[in-house]
């Protein structure tokens, strides 16, 4: 049985007040809703504390959007894994394509961040995905294999249990053009096969693989019903409580068994 995880990645949006407003509204939308999905909210660093306080006693988990791979030291402006833990973060997003693209995060840096987060007892949402040029060039699988292999190198099966992979094709992020359910399914099955080659069938069958890229209430049911799609990492549509709640409610109650 695989866990379905629906996560909100707010990126650089919402201040402390807007975070509070969202959480009140979202909890209201979710009153009485039964879902098998784990819900994760990833506000910007400055709102983690507020979000944690407001989420106390709820089933919803808190996540951060990034971390530094060093323990501590002279890294002005950076945030460590231990700091995130101390704010009550449960998850951390690592290797988002915006970090790779705009902040120069290489596969090597991403791998260091994954290890650091896991060693600090944070769960990792590892993002992978190809650009449009890579898809058009027919190298999608090559790119995904390189990213997955680099980020997971040296991890144990036990560590993999604290890791989620988010497949986010770059061309689908913020564009309104989501991957088709079949494109998502094919990429997820490939990622699962790649992980199986590294850490075995058993571990890979249990791995949650989320889809991200223009997920919205209108396409969530179809995407989430694919056998290897185990949740969503949602950007734009997670900024409004009602649309994010609709996406959470689209998650299948019965978790499809691994094949
Ligand atoms: P959008 O849902 O806005 O396309 O963003 C997806 C994403 O990057 C989530 O991490």
C-alpha cells in the first residue's frame, strides 16, 4: 500500500498574515472530509512558525521549500535542516526545478541536501523533471534516470522510506499545460523502475511518486487515478484554500495497489 501525498508548494508567496488566513480557510474547507491522503503545506521560511502553531492538532503536516546541506556556519541567508526541525517542519522539498534553474543547484548539491535532510529526520520531497527541449529531444528518460540516480546514490532502503519523489516536468510548471495522465503515468513508471534497479522492487513499490505541474481541481481526479501517480505537488492552485481543498478531495480514497 502506498501513501498518497498532496502537498502545497507556495513558492515565494504569502506573508505571515496570508498564511494564517489560508490555514483557517483550508481547515474550514476540510471539516468532516475523510481522506486517505497525507496533506503537506509548504509555506515560505518566514511563515513556518505561524503555520506550525495553527496546524497543531490537525492531521496536516508542515513542509519547507529548501534547506542548506551544511550543519551550520558562515552561510549568510541560508537555513539548516536542524533549524527547520526546530520549527516543526516534517517535510522539505529538495531540488525543485526553480532551484536548479535559478539558483544553480546541481545534481551533486541536490544529493547533499537529500542526505542532510534525511540525517536530520526530515522527510524529503525530491523533485525531478525534464525541460521542454529535453522532452522534444527524446531524452526525458535519460534526464530522469540521471537525476534520480544522483539524488539517491548511497541511500539505504530504510532511508528511502522517508523520501517521496515529485515528477515535475518543467514545461508543465506554471504554464497551465499539465502533462497528460498517460505522460505522467509513463514517467512515474520509469522512475519507479529506476529506483527498483537501485534499491530493489520492494522499496520502489512502496515509494510515493507525486505529479506536479499545473495540477488544478479540473485535472486532479484523472491525474491522481493513474496507477503510479501517488499524489500531487501543487503550486498555483494551492494558493487558494478552496482550490487546494478540492484537489485534496480528488485523491482516491482507496490506494491503488502497486503492480
Ligand atoms: P504549478 O502547480 O503552479 O504548475 O507549480 C507546480 C510546482 O512547481 C510545484 O512544486
